[in-house]
C-alpha cells in the first residue's frame, strides 16, 4: 500500500489533466469541446500503448535491484529511453499525418475536424516528452520509489491549468479574471481554443519530463546508480528484452481501451439518455478503479524484487497476499458505490430518467468490482514474473470475444429467443463476464507459474 498510494495519486493527477481540458474548452464553445474530445480518442490510446510498453522496464529494474545486480540497471534504463524517444517520435508523426483521413472516415463535422487536427498537431510535440517521462517513472517505480511520479504529475497539472487558461481564452479571459488594468499586449493575446489546449498539454508533458530528469539526476534515493553518467548507446539485446516484456503490456492496455471505446460507439445508437447514463456510470466507476490499478502496479514491483532475490517461494506468498489485499479493495469500492451512488449521480445530472438508468448500471458495476480488482492485480503479479505475453492473449480473449462480443450479442440480439435484447445493460453484463473470465484465467496462470518457479528452485537446490 505504501508503494500503491503515490501511484494512485499520480494516476488521478494525470486523469485530472484530461478533465481540466474538457471543462475549460467546454466553457469556450461546444465546437472546441467536441474537437478536444474527438482528438483525445486518438492520442490517448497511443499514449497508453507507449506507457504500457515502457512499463516493461519496471519488472526488469525490480528484479535487478532485488538480486543486487544494480550495475545492470543503468544500461537497461538507457535502452528504455532510446525506445521511449523512438515511440514518442513515431506517435508524433502519426498525429501529424493520419488524423484527417480518420476524421473523414468517422464523418466528423468539418469545423470540429479542423480544430481537432490543430489540437493534435500541437499536442504531438509533447509525445516524445511524455514517453521519456514514462520511461523514467518506470525506472523509479522499479526502484521502490513511487512518490516522484505523484509530485511531478501534480506539477504537470499545476502547469496545465494556467497554460490552458491563457492559451484557450486569450486576452479576453485574462481581462475578465484580472480586470482592464493589464498591459495591452496581454489583453491582445488571441483565444486559441482547442489549439491552445493542445499547446498547453504539450508544455505540461515536457515540464513533467524535464522535472523527472532533474529529480533522477540529483536525488540520492536511487543509491549508487549514477543514471546520467556515460549514456549507453543502443544495445539490441537489452532493447529486445524490454520489448519482449513491454509490448504485450502495451497491447493489453490498448485492447482494454478500445473495448470501452467500441462499446461507447455501439451504445451511441441507443439514444441520448442511454449514452448519458453510460458515460456517467463509466466515469464514476473509472475513478474508483485507480486504487486497484495502482495496487497492481505496486505488486509488479514487490514480486519482481522478491524474485530478483531468488526467493520464488516468498514471491509466491507476496503475489497471493497482494490478491487478498485486492479483494479487500474491491469490497471497499463496492461499499463506496452502494453508499454514494445516488448523491454522486446527482452531481452529474438533474435528469431523473438518466439518473435512474445510471443507478441500474452502477448496480452492475458493483458486481464486477471483485473481478476487475482481481484481474488487474493478477496481471500485475504476472508482470513481476515478466510473464506478459499470456496476459495479452487472455486480454484479447476475455475483453474482445467475451466482453465485447457477448455484450453486443446480449445488447442487440438477446439470448436465443429466451431473452429480448437488453440494450446498454447487455453491454455491461458483457463487461462483467469479460472481466470475470480474465480474472479466472489469470488466476490459473499465476497459480501455475508461481508453483513452477518454486519447484524449479527446489530441483536446482537438490541437484
């Protein structure tokens, strides 16, 4: 929990940047709000894929640290930085080159597409910065030092808000806030809208990256690892190991993100009330998901450290202890949903029909809290074993086949004539089934691999 709580704070701070972007552009115009929302549906999956890939560094560092092989940490981090730089540049090039054809394919209105393209073109400059930040964060987390990601994410949020205000609203916004006594050049600043939001986000990304660079260079929390001494050139064996561990994580996260994106697209045909209820319920439960997600990331570090010490029996104990804690967190989340659902939903909407439908969806969300918490922590424990490809395969099966396929069938077709189409409830039942499938399969995988590692060590000691 000591490792997980700062990670949770960092996740909330980074999510807060997206919330601030939506709130501040929405106050300017509906077109700018639509542009930022549509643009986010393209750049966020790219960023999450990069983040997942670079998370492969965390178990590598954790195992090296646990085994006392600290000399191998510095070159491994340098390779992750090379990979991060490459991924950031590729993501920026994609955002500069392919967004307009995608918007045409999606039939996005011309004015919204134009502003969203400008928003993404500006934001693309920050993609290498956020990739480098995530690589350094993965290193710090692997070193059992998770607090820097919290403080630096809060710095990023603190930079994002004023930059957003100045660049989105321009001189008119500053004059409305501070009065007409401002210098003329400040009052003449243009209101850039969605473009300004993209510039502000890119600035925040680079500020976070540079702050993390400065912290890892000056802090004594990393012991004798002089990270910035004699940077290593690309070493393909180390890069290959990072990609072998990290790419399946990135793909698994991408699959999860696209699951919710596709469900939102399917639900869009069911009417405004249904769409509103779905979004409110999803937004509310996503906030609560931050704690089990952070616990899973901390579990990766703890299991990796213990395996690095060549104590697979203790690693097995750590992993299953973490799963018990995850069950406790799931119970806490379900209790919070039970106690706070009605007042929280009232903060989102005053429409009684939307509120009733949202409340029924939150009831289903209470059912999947256990499955959701278990699957994310089982995946975290398996990442500590560097066992990531099986997570990717299970995610594909559970999320797309069971979750999306089953949910779409229940929502649009029903169940072999016995049950009529369930609409949005069918999609949420599909989510429950998909998450439960993932939890069962990942649990069996963890049981097998943790037992096999203990057995291998026993055989080696006997020999």
